[in-house]
């Protein structure tokens, strides 16, 4: 009973750590204020978010390789320190009006911390819950989705109010806050004792477990396999479509709200944008838990097909809607599916390649996140800069959603090429 309770404590701490890291998804809250305050373009500001997601994926890949040697505690501690330090450097960059320093601090250093901090809890909780992999990993990555709610409706508005809108001090205080939260959480993240299994759980015979136990493949062979390539492309397509919305959901929503009601002022539009970030982040988090649990029942492959296909229909509807309410509803569903990809992929990797190489293979597959972090936000930023709302009403949104349709359709096609071994 004590060990059963202990694994739930570990899961809770891992989830709390992921909530802190997931605040990166509230970047669109700062997108418009930074453009207006520092007279930077959408593309220039979006590069900070793009680089953060890019280095998140790259660092997660490296972290997956390092995890068996360093253990989850050290990796998570390093991730927490770098993540908080990234905010502090971003504050210095804003004080100096320096885009390169903003990219280095928030993007490269903070993003590296995100990646190292992300991979450790996911791999760790999978070891504690061999009997409920989809449920457990979905619950932990759900915390990452909830981070945007914490930032957009609690931390950022509170600090902006208390600090009189001083963006430099907002980023500095946020950095200190995250250092105080992530470091103690990371110190608790650890693997179960050798040979430990949950009460009542009987591990399957080695001959029936997919992955290296059956074929003798190491991590390198798995990463170079056809199955890995297909999973990478599917993951990339789903993330690119979703993260394009995440990075610009507030500005896009403000555009459609101002078009529906030209009398709305900047403050009202900003509140509407922050509310959408908060509500959609709930769906992002719930999607990781919901789809991950569903995949335990219907299979990982079928779950991804549902995620991609239904999300494609949502993007098609976005192409033709002028209703703020319908827009918000569709964005929330897209974030539900976006989160679902992250809730399902860890278990999919374990099913296809086995738990022994899971940290290395899953870490490497997160490079799809890195690539999508560049592709999605930058494509939307370029579209918005090319078709500003004042001159081309609705055009930026239309082309952005059409781009999302293309990526989702490609991902759906590739999902039918996956030959799942156990699902």
C-alpha cells in the first residue's frame, strides 16, 4: 500500500512540475503587447516562442539519451534551473531592447530547460505505472497543457497589475517564481526501485513484449526504423497545426472579435484573448488525459486517426466562420486534439519499441516538436505580417487555417501506413 501511494505522490509531483513548464503555451498572451511596446513585428516576437519550442524538442531528444545515465532527478533539476534562468535573461533582454538576447534567454536557454524538464517526468511516471501507461502519462502531460491557464489568468495578469505593466519586472519575477517551484519538484522525481511492480500487476513475458526484448534492437536501430519515421511525421503534422493556433490564438481571436464588434477597445480585446488562452489550455490538458486513456481501450493508431481526422474538420470550419463563439469552440477542440497527441505518443512508443529504449526513442521523436515549433508559428507570423488585419480583413486567418488543413491531411494519410504491433 505504501508503494502504491508513493507512485501517486510521484505522479502528482511530476504533474506539478509539468504545469510550471507548460506556461510556455501562454506566449500568445505576450505576443501583441511585446509587438506594441517594442515595435517589433509578429515574426520577430514569434521567434522567441519558436526557438523555445525548437530547443525544447532538441533538448528532450538529448535528455532521452542522457536519462539512463544521469537519472531523472539530475535531469529535471537542470531543466528547472535553465527554465527559470531563461525568464531572467528575457527580462534583461527586454530592458536592453535586445531581440538576440531575448532569443538566447527565453528561446535557447529556457527552451533547453523545458526539454530536459519535460522528458524526465514522462519517462519516470511510465516506469511507475506499467499497468496504466496511457492513463498515467496522459495525466502528467495534462499538467503541461494546464500551464497556459496558470500563466494567462493568474500569474501574468496579477504581475502586470502589481508591477504597473512593466514587462521587464514581470519576466524577472516570473523567472524567480519558477526557480522556487521547479527545483523542489525536480528533487522528488525518481525511478521506482529495481524490480518493483505495482501490487497485483504481472509483467508480460519477455517474448510477448514488443520492442528490443523481442527483436534485440537497441535505441539506434529503433530510431532508424520505418515505424519511427512514420510516427515522427504524424506527430510533426499534428503539432504544427496545433502550435500555430497556440502561438497566435489570442491575436487571431482579437482580430475576429474586432471584426464582429468594431466598438471593442484594446483592453476588452486583450481580456477576450486571455480568456480564450485559459479556456483552451484546459482542453489542451484534458485532451492529453482523455485521448491517452482512450488509447488504452481502442489502440494508439486508431486514436491518432480520430485526432487527425476530426481536427481536420474543425480547421475546415474555421476557414468559413466569422462567429467569435464558434471560433473559440473550434479552437478549444483543436487544442483538445493537440494535447491528445502528446498524451498518446509515449504509450505508442512503448508499444512499438518497448519500455527499455522508451526514453531515448521518445526523446528523439520530440524533435518533431522542435521542427513544428519553427514551422507552425513562423508560417502564421509571416502570413499575419503579409496580410495585416487593417488592410486584408480575414485573409491572415483564412490562409493560416488552410495551412493547418494541409498538415493534418498529410498526417492522416501517414497514419494509415503505420502497422501497429500491439494496438
